[in-house]
C-alpha cells in the first residue's frame, strides 16, 4: 500500500509542477459562459474537470478594477451563500471583492472532497491535480479578474472550521499560490507539517513533499484561534486517536500545529512566516472570528468593522 502511495505521490509531484497558464487553460476549457459580475451580491458557476461549484460574490459599487480580492471558505455546512452574506458588510466597508466558492456535498463529498481539497478519493486513492479543489482557487481568481478588469496581482484567503482545514492544506499543496495573506481560523484538526506522519494527519504519502513544505513554512500564514474554543465534546470535533494526539479541543490543536511548524522551520533552516493569534472571548463562531481575521487580512486597518 505504501509503495503504491509512494508511486502515486511521485507522479502527483511531477504533475504539481505545472505553469499557471496551463492550469488556467485547463479550467477555462470547461467553464460556463462568462456572466457579468456585480456590483453588489451575486453568484456564478465555475466548472473544472467535470466538477461544478457555485461561487457567491460581492463586488463593491466603485473601484472594482483596483479592489483587493478575498476568498472566504465556508465551514462544514457547505453554505457559501451564508458566508457571503456575513462577510459582505466588511467587503462593502473596506472595498474588497469577496469570493465564496461553495464545495457542495454532491460534487465534493465528505472530508476528502472538501477538507482535503479533493486530493484523494474517499477510499484514499490519489486524484489527478486538475480535480483538486485546491487547484480551483487560482483559476477562479484569474477568471474574476478578467471579468472585472481587475489588476490585483495577489489575493487573500480565509477559512473557518472546515474552511480552515481547506486553507491550511491549500498552503501545503499550492505553496506557490499568489497569496498575500492567509488566515486559518478554528480548524478542528490539522495535517501537521511533518513528512513522517501519514496524510491526512501529516504529509507522508501525499503530494506535498519536502520542497512544498519548505515553501509553505515561509508563507504569511496566520493560525487564528478562538480563546474560548475549548469544548472537548463539541459535536463536530474529530475524536480519532490521531486527532486527539493533537490536543483535546480546537484551541490546543491549533497551538500544537503552530508549534510543529515552528520546529520544522528550525529543523529545515528556512525563515518561519507563520503567526499565532488568539481571539479573546470567542468560541467556535465565524461571525465572532471575522473582525479579528479582518485585522490580519487588512493590517493597515486600524479600526475593525462593526
């Protein structure tokens, strides 16, 4: 089994080294006809490799050509429209383009389909890179820029809970992504930056090898944790032995994950770009975490939006 996974991992690593132009061309070949975007709230369908996902968006009334672009990844309820509505007031006030892709249960089933970025099937077999959910973010970014005439060279990405699982693994599997800020808030458990622990609890037997790990450790990544997210009996908290080894509750697991990254950066002798931040008084709530995330997504903002 491990030899099979090793061969698959080597093949996927080779496939990972593809140009952005190739990824974009592959994605657009099956894309829906371009619909105009905004201003205001809306949605469009994005298609790639036989998969379809709605993208819920908000475009500010003015300045779309120069507005920053922010992806917000939904949680386990797969409710991108709700996350769009919760985050739209921030986008309106700060003038950024908000994109909330919705990875539906039908198209991206279970943890493997969404939380693991569809890098593996539900049976653990590797999927080709063009089917990865992780590899749909960059083409969506390019497509939205084209439709709006937007000139942003980079984008930011934030995820809460299951979305935080997507975001922190995205960092490992797409380490060359054109990101400016990455915030992962209140993930229930993690893929540790460790090549000796089997995926999904580590990176062994995955498409993320030593080169990807070194790059990911240097990226501007914020592990954002609710200081009150300490319920060891939360109904959505994974309780496998591997997850329990990361900590008894989300706050502890996030702290362990950050420390593992710091130790790896030292061991691999690369600059460490991650930041650990806690949100006082906040438990497992995207609405509670959002004002703290805004501070990291837009560090020049001195007063967080209400």
